[in-house]
C-alpha cells in the first residue's frame, strides 16, 4: 500500500476526502482525527523497538508523515465546512 500511495500524489487528498465524507454523515471530527492520527509517542515507541530493521523504521517515518498530511487536509476541509455553514 505504501509504495502505491507514494506513486499517487493525490492519495492523501483521497483519504482525507473519505474521512471528510464520514464527517458530513455525522461522525465526530475528533473521533475521526484520532482514527487518522499517529501520536508522536506511538511513533517513538515503534522506532525504539530494536527488532525492526532500519528500512522498516524508514517506512514507519513515511507512514507517520503521510498520516499527518491526511490529518492536515482533513482539518482544512472541516474548517472550510464550518466557515461555509456560518456564511449561509
């Protein structure tokens, strides 16, 4: 999955749009953020495990970065929705 997403520059936008669709259907934005995010302490725990090879650690860092991208896009969509609702 990771390699396919790296080849698709729109993958984070698509995934954020999927979560945004759930938000529009009534799911809590905070619950969805928790589903999207990988907390920093979790990443540190994963990276601290000695049994993982270096290339696997690099993949974990890429996953962390990807999840943060998806979260930022999702937050922007939610913020725009709230602004749009106030204007109507």
